[in-house]
C-alpha cells in the first residue's frame, strides 16, 4: 500500500520534470508483485556501495575531507506505527 503511494508520487513528480531515482526498502514482505526499476533493497544499495568503493578507492575519504563543519546535513526517519521515534 505504501509502495503504491510512493510510486504514484513518483509519476506525479516525473510529470513536473522532477525525479525520484530510487525507493529503498529494508523489508521485502509485500513486495513480491512489484517489478519497478526504482525499487531497491537496502541490501542491494549496500552491494552497490561496496562495488563503487572497490572501483573508486579513496573516494569516500576525499568526499569527507571536502566537507566543512558548516555544511548542511540531515537524517530523516519515521516514527513508525507506535509513534515512538525509531532513530
């Protein structure tokens, strides 16, 4: 149900010239019937990261060094169904 909502938003954004590149999920339950190029498992994202790291040694350290303390960063998480923060 939530994936349907996200995919609907994705198509609305695409119609406005915006894009959602990936929808990343951790729990595949209920996703059996989906075959959408935007959907990626968290496990697959980790694999892609490891592949990128092997192909680009030193990239992560250089990117960290390029950052500055005043750079904006954000971490978002949902409260989940219990209403208690998960992060």
